[in-house]
């Protein structure tokens, strides 16, 4: 990009134009790209949709002020001539460049120039009746956002629908964020409604912006609505700031209607609005092995996945597998499952047998099969999926291996996938079909699973995947969590919100426990962890004091009775319950750096 903002002289031929624009896209040189455009127009070269998309793609970030050099030059456009049209390759290249290169900050002069020329290029595109694409209109929407014109950005999305173009989440971003930044809550939710009407679900960043504006406007109804959007669309959040809900809740409610709503919703939520008035507080907490909140003592729910969605996903797997497998192999497998099923668990034999080694170990498979079988309600041998190539060779003639294989065959629990097949399709389909456990350390992130989309699989595997480890000859299972890792609200109006943390196998989760205080005390427990970053908490409220002796969590009970006197507390100290003989900090201020104010107090 020219530091002085001057445009170089660039004479191009029709054949050279694409090469030069690709080079400009790769380096993020919006000024040179515009020079190439001017030269082509001056020479009477007719631009195609491809050229316009590249130009708008460069002008839109420059208009905002930051250009991310892309790697579009590495794309073989001859094999994929429309790579700019749907924006996928552009977006992927841009994401890659964010990791590999430093963003370019542009001057105000270049921002203004890119904004002006970008709109001019778009108008010429319209004048010449060049077919529009989602990428082009999204780029124009970004230019409109840089002009603080949310209405124009929203019009770009509306035009997509009129032209029969499928919008994406990113298409709505410029309009939504512009209205949110300006505090225009009505127009912001108009955009959100348009997204819902067209089957586009907002992601965490969009929902966070809507939450921020709803809080500022003190629209508790919108906040409640958005929390449930987060529950269904995001499930885990990365951060949460203050929300105002202290004046919104109901003081009385029908317990039977509430219980019925929770049951009809599959557990974990009722959707009937805020329950209880008063101050709200938050604590970073964990849940015990039974799924009980270590703060409030509530047993978190295991929320069923939508049965219709599960069935549709199973059909999707079967449809793709049937297309990719030869000689109706997958159809034969489906019939086999109908005859010999159902199963309580499926074992990905290759993943187990090759754990930390290159040699296929039938012994490891046997150990996993026997151990998981003992954990199953009916104690039936799990279904073992293995590719037939794994079962040939001299090693498979070992007497012990032969014994294992014969045992599984006699139990009708061994399925050998045929030559040329992908056994991933088989074990995934079987586990989804029978709604059972799948024993594998495969995180289901490669291309095999990406073609299915990545919305259902993460939610499904949290409920059904069993990880395993072998350490010094000892086998250990990491079973699915005792509760659903999803935002939950309970019959007392409390909320439990999972915070996404990247841990090994994603087995560990941090939670926020948000509840109406009404005499609510939080006590941080000092734990000597690495760098003292982790904290445990005690929580006592007037609502649960009478349940302390019957606390379902033994850890919570033991902490309350045997450890409370050891904590150093600040502020006034008072005895909450004379029979408990425990001293707590009266309305202890949550000062831990990890604690955040979730519901602020008016």
C-alpha cells in the first residue's frame, strides 16, 4: 500500500487484470487495486463479477480502517472460477492471514478514499447490471457501516433476499453492530427479527451486542429473550458482563405450571420469565460428579437433544454415506443394525487399538469393550466397528486375537467395514441412531465430519462421547458430564451458565451461578493451585439454609460444616444460623478477580 496515498500508473490488459487484483488482495494493497481498476476502465476493459468482488473486498476493510492481507493469490481460480462469489475462500484466506500477517492500519485519507471509491465501484456494478453476490453486498454493507449508515447496511441484506441470495451471519453484522453502537434498540432488534425470519441464528458476538444495548435500555424482557437465544445457539459463553434484572421478576408463581414447562422443554429451562425480585449475584463455581452446583446446591439437568433434530442428523449421515460408499455398503450396514440392534455403546476400534502406538492392538480393544460393558445398564457387549483391513495378516492369527474376535462375532457385536469404506461414517451413524455412547478419542473435527456441518456434533458428543486413557497399563474412562453443558434456569429462577474453557478433551468446565440474593452470602475458599488462579466458593442463602444438612453434595456439606471457620473474611462478621456454629462474612463482597458482576443492582 502506498504510504503517501498516491496511486501508481498501472496499465493493464484484460488478461493481466485478474493477476494484478489477486496480487493486491494478497498484500492488502487497496490503492494499487483501485489504480488497476481505473486503468481498466480507462482502456474500456469490461469488468466481470470476479473483479468487482475483489475490489469491494479490499475497499470494505480499508473503509473501516484496518486491512488484513489475504492469500487469495494461492487459489487456483481456473479450477474454481467463482471462488469470490460465495465469499468462502476469501473469508478463509483472510482468517489464515490474520494468523500469519500483521493487519495494516490505514490513514484517515485512505479510509475516506476507499469509502468513496468503494461506493462508486458498487454503483458501476449496479449500472452495468453485474450479478450480485453475498460477498459483494456484505462488503458494501461494511462500507455503509464505516459511514455510520446502518439503514444502508440493512438495505444490503434486504436486497439479498429480493435477489434470491442466501444471507449469512456476517451479512447482518454491519447493520446490527451499527444500530447497537448507536443505542437504537428498536432497529437492532428489527435486524435480529429479520435474521430469525430467514433462518439465520446470531452467534455470541451478535448476541453480546444485543445484550449490551438491552441492558443500557433496561429492557429486562429483551435480556431474558437473549439469554434463551444464547442457551440454544451458543450454549457456552466466553464472558458476561452486568445485566439489570433486580426489579423484573415475579414474586409469586404456580409451581405446577413451572414444573410442567420444564418437563415439556426437555429439562433445564422453563421460559416463563424472571422469577424473584431483588439483588442478583454471581459466582464462578464448579459442579460435582453428580452434576450438583457447588454454590447453590441445585442439581443441574441433563437436557435432551431435540429428537427430531437427532433423527434428521442421522438421516443426513446416512444420505452422505450412501453417496460416498460403493456397492450399497452402507445400506447393508443399516439393515444389519436394524436386525442386531439396538446397542448401548459403540467402540471405535481403530482409535482404541492404535492409542499411542502404530500397531493395531486387539488387547486394548478387548480391555475397553469389557470395561465399558460393565458400565452399561443392560451389560450387553458394545458394538465394535473396525475396518476389515485391520483384521488381516499373521498377527490376527494369534490364538488370543482369534479368541477375542470369535467372542465378539458370537455376541453379534462386531461389524467389519468393507474395503474402500470410511469406518468413521459407520460408528457415528450407529451411535446417533441408537442414541448411545461412543467410545473414541476422535474429536470429530476433520473433513469427514466438517461436511456434515459443525453445529449438531459438538452438542451431541458432549452427551454421548466417552474418552479413554491407558496409563501404566491402567484404563480410565472420561464419561460424559453428569449434566448438560448448556445455559440452564431452574424452578427457583436461578441461572447456571457454562463458560467455555479449552481443556484436555474438553472435559472440564467452569460455570457461573447467578441467583437472586435475598440474604445471599458468597465465601471464597483459598486453594493453593498453580499461580493461585483457581478458587472454590461457598454460597449460603436464606433459601437453602434449611437444606444444608440434607445437601446432596457431600463436598458442599463438608465444606459448610468442617471448613468454614478456617476462612479469612473481610468486612463485618455475623452468625447466620446459631445451630450451625459457622461464621460468615455478612453480604461478603465478591472481590476475587475471576468473579464478574452478572446482574447489577439498581
